[in-house]
């Protein structure tokens, strides 16, 4: 007979308002949101951990929060939208081909049907695949507690390894992609992993920008995963190439900047040296592109 | 907790602990054993079933999240004279896609879940391989399985 988890505590609010009230009234009791469960339940189901965390099951918030839509300011991704929902939104995937690129290399179809974008970001793993894409697109997190809402830019959302700015009574409500890159003519998502799908990245990279016919880059944004405790932008490299051609001087400068700002670790999946070399190569591969539309 | 769900067309009310896994409810509490437990961590797809029409891995889904849902297992397809299943069955037989068969129920459910999306277009072989990303076949019969699915889709796009 399999485990029954007879003592597990789960509460299922009927809507967002009830969820936020519940969190406000049960502060300090350790309640944690449960979305698709593809991160949250793995320690219990796979590793045999005792289910000591009381879970706030968000499933009944789906009618309110499972959406992907275009607004006048950009795209809004509801907190219960799944990776499959991103892929199914043609408008989003055609506007930003790196979203589709990333989703195709994210887990497997069955996991993508459960895994939410918000849960992935809240989980705050340095190996998240969607994080570099949303960083490059300068996404913002909209969160709420019973008293109101606030916005945090994604690069200020993570405070350290597996840590975020969210308070215990706060939920992510949506993730917003501003209309900032509509003119970009180059973008790239790359995941370095043992298999093309369903495996954790050794490192990953998302980049977007505009290159004119003379080869001059503008509005470049580059983000990397697994190169430090949180997914991060390579801001110094972005500034160095802005209004420049990616010539040999620029290439050397970019390489030196990546080496002085990234902090990859060595673990059982890859060495720090390997990660640094691969990250440098990916960034160069993007910036080496010739003019014209180039999304891959 | 009491959960209410529709399993293979029948309304069911069960009294189960909230974190009991869907795969255990199906196999142990309801005797529906077509879905298998392979890895128990979302990697192999042996446990895939349809929840509200989407193929998902039942080893990662807690009871509390299937309350009010419609579940379809391979048993349900088999007893409902599902045409898409019959065609897939035929294509798999023709290509010897099933060896020990342990991975097949999960693969069938993934294919069935994508049916509406796939029926009106001919996905490339690469896309079919992508569909199988979440499935491990220890008999390593992937080539035959891919050929079987491609054959099935060919049959599907005939009028
Ligand atoms: C087999 C397998 C393969 C995978 N492959 C990949 C991969 O290729 N790339 C990748 O990036 N990830 C991968 N993952 C992890 C990925 O599935 C998760 O990161 C997923 O996106 C998390 O979403 P969820 O809805 O399942 O979150 P949950 O597991 O429910 O929650 C994750 C965390 O987020 C918190 N949370 C959830 N929703 C909210 C909210 N609205 N507000 C505040 N906090 C919230 C929870 O409390 C929890 O701490 C894989 C997982 C599995 C099991
Ligand atoms: S048993 Fe569920 S995916 Fe392997
Ligand atoms: S046929 Fe044996 S595991 Fe796939």
C-alpha cells in the first residue's frame, strides 16, 4: 500500500480574495501556496519527506488567474497560467519567439500542462528556464496581499538562492511583459543540458536586441541562468555593446566583463570553468549575428 | 477529504487524504492499473492520464487537485470505443511499437491528449519526438513508437 499522507494539511480557498484573507489571518503558521506542484511536491513524493508544510491549494483560483492576454501595455500572464498556456498563445510566441523556444525545451508536455510560470519564478531556482527569457524581456511581477497590490521588476524579485521578496502573506497575481521589444530583430534562447528536453539546464541564456545594417547593436538585453545564485542580467556586457559593432575589441571586453561579473559554481552537473566557457560562447554567438531578422 | 470527480464517464465521490497521489487513487483505490508507476517523479510518463482533457503525470498530482475534474485512463478509452485509440492501436501493431508494453499506456494517453491539436495538421517527425520527451521506454523501442505515431497521424489526416 502506498503512502496516504493522512496528516497532511491543505486548505483550498474558493477565490483570490479568500486566499489573501486566509493568508492574512494565518500569518506565521507557515502556509505555502501550491500551484502545479511540480516543484513543491517533489520532495514529498520523490524524496519521501514528511509533508509538514501546510499547503494553500490555489487550484480554485484558475478561473480568475489562468490567462495569457495582450493589453495596451504588454502581455499579462496570470499566476495560474501554465507553460503550455504560453505555448498556446500564438500572439505572444510570434511577438517574442524566444518564449516558444524556451517552452519547447521546458520539461515534457505532461509537466508543461501543470507547471505554472509564477510557480517557476517563486521557486527561485538559478536553473529556471523561463527566468532568463522574462529577465531579457524586462518582466515585472504583480503581487498582492489582503491590503493591496505591488509591482516588482523581475531582477529585483530574487534576493538570493531560492529566496524572493515575497512576504508570507503575499501571492504572485500576474507576470507582465512590457511592450518594449517590438522592434527587436534578433533574439535567442539556448539551454545547455544533457538532453534536449526534460532535463535541468547546466546553464541557459536568453538574449534580445536590434542590429542595424552596419552591424551596430541597440537595446541589447542578455540574461543567464546557473551563473550565480539567481538568474541574472549581464548588464555590463549590455552597456559595452550598446551602440557598438561586435568587433574583436568588443568581444574581448565582453568576455572580460562576463568573467568578472558571473559567479558560476562547480557541482555534480558541470564545473564552473565549463559553465563560464559555454556562457561566453553563447553570448558571443548571439552578438556575432549578421543583420536582418534572426530569432532562434 | 471528500472529492468528487468523473472517472471514465462515471461520477465518483471518494474520501481520501488531500495529498494522496492520483496514481495511487487510480491503481489502488479504484483498481485501474493501466497507468503504471515508473519513476514516481515526473520523468518517465508511465503514469500519464488525461485530466480535463490534458495528458498529465498522475504521480505528481494530489487528490485535492482533482476535485471536480474529469479523469480519463486507458481503460476508459478502451471501453468507450474511441476511434482515435483504435487507429493508434492499429498503427502500433503494424510497427511493433510495443515490446514489454510498460511505457505504452502513458504514451497512448499523451498522444490522445494532443489529438485535437494534431488532427488537422501533419506535425513533423521532430515534433513527434518532442511529444515523446516525457516518456522513457526501457525496451528502447523509440524508433518503432515514432513510426507508429507518424502512421497514426497519416491515417488521421485522411478524410
Ligand atoms: C520532471 C520535471 C521536469 C522539469 N523540467 C524543468 C525544465 O526543463 N525547466 C524548468 O525551468 N523547470 C523544470 N521543472 C520545474 C518546473 O516544473 C517548476 O519550476 C514549475 O514551473 C513550478 O510551477 P508549479 O506551478 O508546479 O509550482 P509549485 O510546485 O506548485 O510551487 C513552486 C513554488 O512556488 C510557490 N508558488 C506557486 N505559485 C505561487 C504564487 N502564485 N505566489 C507565490 N508563490 C507561489 C510555491 O509555494 C512553491 O514554493 C521540472 C519539474 C519536473 C518535475
Ligand atoms: S511514474 Fe509518473 S512520470 Fe514516471
Ligand atoms: S515497450 Fe517496454 S518500456 Fe517501452
